C-alpha cells in the first residue's frame, strides 16, 4: 500500500522490523501477521489508556510495548518522513477514549498526527440490541460470566460504549473540531461484504487492487453454546472452563441448534428499556450523518426472537452426552455437564 501512497503505520519495534524487511525484499510474510502488527493501532490505544487511566492494563497478548509517547512519536515520524497521501489508523479500542480518557484524543492529534493535514473519523455502528448481544458473546469468549442481558438491571449498562454512541463520538468532534465524520450503519457494511470491503469502496482512497484477502478471524458460535460457556465460566475453575470452551465448538457443530436470529437473549423488558433510552441518541446520529433515520430498522429493537435463551440451552443439553467429557483433564467439566443435563429446566 505504501507504494500507492497509503501508510498503515507501525507503532513499535516488531512492526518497524517487519517494515524494514519488507522494504528490503527479505520478508516471507506469514499467513497471519503477529498481533502487534495486525492490530497495531489497538496496541497503541491500549498503551495510551494504560499510561493515563489507572484501571487500564495492556492485555498480555500485546507484548513488549514501549511508552505511548514513543509510539505516538513513531507514528508522526513516519508521516513526516514518508509524506503519504493517506494514513489509515484502524482501532476499535480507540472508541474507549471518548468515554474514559477524552484527553487521549487530543494527545493522538497533538503528538501522533501533527503531520496530518486533514482528519476523517470513520465509524461503523451496529444497532444497539445486536451490538450488545455481540459484546455479551465476546465477554464470554474472554472467560467472563456477565449477567444475562435479560436481567434489565444487572445485565444492561446504558453508559456502555456499545450503546451510548453519542458519548463515544461527540468527544472526538470536540477535541478535533476540524475532523470530518463518516458514520456507517453495520447493515450497509454487511451488504458490501464486510467492514473492510466497505471501507475500501467508500473511503475515497485509491487502494491497490492486489491486496490480500482478509482471513476470517472470529468463528461465530450458536447462542446456546455461548450460554453454556457463560454458565461454565460462572461455575467452573478458570482452567476447566477454558478446556470446555476449547472443545465445545467442534463437539456441537453437528447439532441442530437455533441460530442468533431465532434466540432471544434480551427479553421484552430489556428491549423496551433499550429502545426508549436510545431514541435521543438515534436522533443525534441521524442528524450527524445527514440521514432521515440512521438505523432504518430501529423498530426491530423492540421485537423479541421466538426462542427464549433458556429453551435454546435446553435444546443443546438434550443433544449433548456427558460421556463425551469423561476423559477430559479436568473431571469437574464432566460433572458440570452431567448436572446441567439432569437438572436444568427452561
């Protein structure tokens, strides 16, 4: 991309080494790049948050990161030395800045992007009920046991960045008032083939045509599998829950299980609360994007899916055999599955 005038900057030494080797023609790129290169700007965002907010830590999978000031200087040095036509930063973690560390937005602009003449903030937003369900699944995959989303008091936090899109975006416009903002509904990005293809088509940048296709990184799991994993995270030791999570996807892929469009995780009470609270946020999004309605299917937020979460879990338990887990390293896994199969009622 660099030959086409497009810089996707590195921010630490592994990325620098990769860039030098690539420029020298001495690089045999792996099928999947190391995460500090693949998600360089998430690494930058994590380091910026960890350096400024006491409760934030850099995740262990982003190793050997320098101080965020050095990372920001590395970013700006590349801009000033290369003078590209376009610089692309891609980071979902930076969406945290507006909610927890607004000063990091101006710090990014004032140190890392001094050499940038124009700024465009590009943000793809999913309808909040679908986004909350997706984030709930991510938390479970990370080994957490969040309260069910159907618990409208403990399972929902309307201050979350996954819901309060105005709270996420408005600080960026306050801190970088000269920035142009582009808001894209998630449904439109899917229609274009995903967020990467959507960006390549609509960003107004002439990308090379020989770009490598994006590998699929996240394999979707049926809602019942995620519900079972959540119960395991809540009940089992961390190693046992992790072992179960590693084998469940392959064990259950042949089962007849309801999909995400059929299973209700929120419940009517939570849905009604979400919709009522989101309406003023949606009005703001529509105004900022110049659309009559940013989410054209907003009324779907109030509609429950036909199969309750607990019934979907029972559907899974009726097909799974505790005998499959008798030879696992952690005996508690088999005991947990056997107990659920015999006692769980929707």
